[in-house]
């Protein structure tokens, strides 16, 4: 995997940005999204430099964590590391296209945006997706049983929303794993008939 100088520096930047944050939007999530994105990028017609930095910085200005405007955190990093204005715009466009709320549910217009969106969605699936769901619920003071609904409301729908073929393949596997988990959950929590 490509880990040139600016990639390394972006990793260090988000490590310090997310320090102390454990709600599932942190450093580890961003690294996994980056890894997913680079894997998807191999089979897509795209600019991998843009994909790489957009993936690493995709939550750097998340409104739930930061009160920044106009991708200020991402832009500060990109400016300080000599990224051209044009490339910084492409990176921020991709980042802004990822978020469902900012993009009003539209499919991102660029290949790079579609790839990072898929990469972010993949991290809501599978074993990691299950762990994040309960971590999120717990963080909001909810017991595990209250988070089960989230699988049906959102997570089980994601495999049919992927933009790229590669992400669809990976999503399929992770989807099956979640269904297996839910079957086991039902089995273990079913109240025996009396
Ligand atoms: P993103 O903005 O990165 O798509 P969200 O903020 O929607 O992610 O969610 C972060 C994580 O918390 C995801 O894994 C998501 O599935 C989970 N999550 C979001 N909403 C809920 C909820 N109501 N109950 C349980 N888990 C949730
Ligand atoms: Ni994310």
C-alpha cells in the first residue's frame, strides 16, 4: 500500500486530531476507511492520491466532533503540506460528497467521492460494524437490545447502496456475517414458551 510522505503525515495529523475520541469516528475508523478505499481504488478509474487523502481526512471536519466550517481542518493540513488549491478542492469535494446529510443522499459525482463513500459505508458493516453499533448505543446510554433495530433500519440496507463492484463484493460478505450474528442473537434471546 502506498505510504509516501504526505500519507504518513496525514496519518499523524488525524492521530492527533482524534486523540481521546472513542465514539467510533476516531483514528482507527479513519485508518480502516483509508485501507478500504485504497483497496477499492485498485479496480476503479480514479486518482489514488486524491482517494488516499480524502479517505484519511473524511471525518476531520465531522460536525459531530468539530465546529469547523468549510473543511477547515482538512484544508489547514493540505495547505501546510503544499497540496495545490486545485487538488485540495478535489479532496474536499470528495469528503463532502461522502456524508449522507451534506450530500442529501445523492450519489457522489466523482469517482474519488464514490470510492470514499463506499469505504466509509463498509466500516459500518461486518464485525467492525457490529462493534461500532453497540459502542454508539452504549455511548448514548442505551443497552445492547436497543441497538438491534439499527441493523434493520440502516445497516442491512447498505449492501445495495454501494457504488463500486469491489465494495459490493466485500459488503455482501459482511452482510452475511451480520445476518448470522442476528440469527444467533435471536436464538440466545428468545424467551422459551411456557
Ligand atoms: P457516519 O457518519 O460515519 O456514517 P454515523 O455517525 O451515522 O456514521 O455512525 C457511526 C457509527 O455508529 C456507525 O457504525 C453507525 O452504524 C453507528 N450508529 C449510528 N446511529 C446509530 C444508532 N441509532 N444506533 C446504533 N448505532 C448507530
Ligand atoms: Ni466515517
